[in-house]
C-alpha cells in the first residue's frame, strides 16, 4: 500500500470515507489544541492499494504558543482493508511530513473505547497526555 498527498479530485472519496466520523471531527475541532482559527495548513493523506483509495488521514498544522503544533485527525481505513498495516503506514508518513515541516509534537484525540485506534496510536509511541470526562445532567 502506498501513501500520497490528496488533491482536489480526491475530495469526494475523502468525504465518503469520513462520513461516519463527522461528529468526531467536530468534537476534535472543538477540543483540539490546534484551534481551527489558527490552522496554518492541512495535509490530506491518502492510502492506496493498486490505485484504489483504501484509507485517509489528515495532518493539521497550527500555531502553538511557542512553536507550531501538529494534530492528526480523520484516520480511517476502509473496512475490508483493516488489519493490514494501512493506518500504521499512513501515520508514519504523516509523522515524516510533520518532521519535515519542523513539527516536534503531534497530538490527537481518540475515544477511550476505540480499542483498535488506541492500540494503533500506542504502538506508534503516543501516550495519554490529558484526560477529561464528558458529563451531563438532565434538567
Ligand atoms: C483504527 C483504524 C484506523 C486502524 O486501521 P488499520 O489499518 O486496521 O490498523 P493497522 O493494520 O495499521 O494496525 C496497527 C495496530 O492497531 C491495532 N489494531 C488494529 N486493528 C485492531 C483491532 N481490530 N483490534 C485491536 N487492535 C487493533 C493493533 O495493535 C495493530 O498492530 P498489530 O497489527 O501489530 O497488532 C481502523 O480500524 C479504522 O478505520 N477504524 C474506524 C475509524 C476510526 O476509529 N479511526 C480512528 C479515529 S481516532
């Protein structure tokens, strides 16, 4: 499987892949240390298998207090291609590009019960940085 940076022609396939992740996307944007208002650049990465798009990830670069920050979001692999190292390949390429751009810290959010994603990120060296609880009271 190969990773490449997406262009405009890929937008429909990116949307199709991300459909079920829109809620997560909005949550991430809200809580992300990379405030959407100070996003400098987004790199869409596409994973292909024999020319077919089978996954995607986004690397967002934003202005931090002291240095530029990298934020990973929207990692998704087509269901029938999961468990074959695709997300790992995408993440490694995102990290390589981030480093090339001078980024020294990568952040991401993941639901605590998303075992596959948690294992993926932990395996790549990500560690829990901050915990918070979503609380609610019916009134
Ligand atoms: C999470 C996701 C991106 C993983 O993609 P993937 O290509 O299957 O991941 P990889 O094959 O690169 O696996 C890397 C590691 O992740 C973990 N992993 C992957 N699938 C797993 C599963 N079903 N259960 C437990 N761990 C899993 C393993 O530790 C694996 O390492 P290993 O192969 O050495 O055991 C994919 O399951 C997906 O698209 N899920 C839906 C979208 C999503 O939740 N995205 C993350 C949002 S934060």
